[in-house]
């Protein structure tokens, strides 16, 4: 498991790959380039592992960190003026508008209006 994680982080993955290519079996001496076709697995795992899985993991961690930070601290990158503007926007959006209709002054329009 540690070797797979080491490959996903791209630190020393070549050593792991060559050890896998040279492996023969349990309790047997390694032979140079014994399983050359195993390089396809290692290269494919590097592409999938390092590019997709690790980036997805990092993205989820950062997204959850930002959600928790906003819940607890609010947005710390806003200036005092920007924070005041956001508070005013929230206040304006929560208010309900009341429109009092003005009836027409012409009697025919008033009849149609009614």
C-alpha cells in the first residue's frame, strides 16, 4: 500500500517500477527485465493515480477546509468596507417590498382597473 501511495506522489516511483519489473516470485532472486509488460501497469497507474486520484483528494480536502473556515470565521479576505457592503446587501434582500397601487384618475380607466 505504501508503494502505491509513493507512486501516486511521484516520489521514487521509478525504483518501485523497476523492482516490480525485475520481480520473479516469492523467495526468488530478481532477474533484470523479467516482466517488461508490467511497465504498462506502472505507467497507467501513474497517470490515473497521480493525475486524477491525488488531485481529487486534494480538491476535496481544500473544499471542506474552505467550507469550515467560512462557517466559523466568515470570509477573512474581505475588507471592512466590503463586509459592510455584503451586510447591507443581505439586509436589502431580506426586506419585502410593499407596493401600494395608485388608482387611475380617469373614470373609464378606473372602471377598467376595478
